[in-house]
C-alpha cells in the first residue's frame, strides 16, 4: 500500500497547486503589505506577523500568471523555507488534500521550460489535477539571499519595522 501525502491546496489563476502540509505554518488574510525597494519583481513587500518581519511573494508573478485585482478570498500561506519565514499570496487556499503517492506522476515535458525547478509532479484527484511544488526550490539560492536581505534590512527596531498586522 502506498503512502498518503497531506498537502495544502491553493489556487493561483486557473491552476491548483499543492505543498507539503509540514511547511505551512499558517494561512492568513492579506494584511497591508509594505513595499520594499530593490527587491525581485515577484516580492510584493513585507508584513509584520506578531513582531516577525515576513517577506511576501506574489505567486501569480512567481509562476508567470497575469496579475489580478486582490479580493477577499486571497490568502497568504506563511511557510518556513530553509529556516526562514516567507509568505505566498495566493488567490485562495483550500482544505487539506490527501493524495496517494501512486496517484502522483512526474511533471509533463511542457513543465521543463517553465517551473521545472520547483514543480515535482502532478497528482490525480477525483475532481481534477494538483500541481505539486517543492517549496525548497521555489526560490533559487540567490533569490533566497535577497529575501533574507529584506528581513535584515527591515528590523523591528527601525521605523519601517513598526508595521501593524491586520
């Protein structure tokens, strides 16, 4: 009998993604986000989450999907990547998905050009497919260093660190 994986599912555009539940610390509504200059294009800014400055990545921009107007359904998945807290803005988050390892196939060849570095497979669900992401590879080492630099640049002791979480 194959192992059953537990994933948190979320939508970005028309795509349905899944990430390992162990990496997701919490799911929150989108608070005010403070922009930070000189950051990668897909970094929306930072939020203050109970005293911790958390960089926020716009998943639409990260995976190359056209931006859309924010709405009440948008959420931030707060994740731990390489020991650092990072938020992902998604269109909506779903319940926990349970998927058998037998129902997961390698990514199709078309993924080799876009997303190959962080798409680990495609899972078959009763009502569709889920694209499985490896969060450790969502950001390159260089991008992760830039995100860490944002956290160092904005410390809770300075003026910009006095953000209020919604």
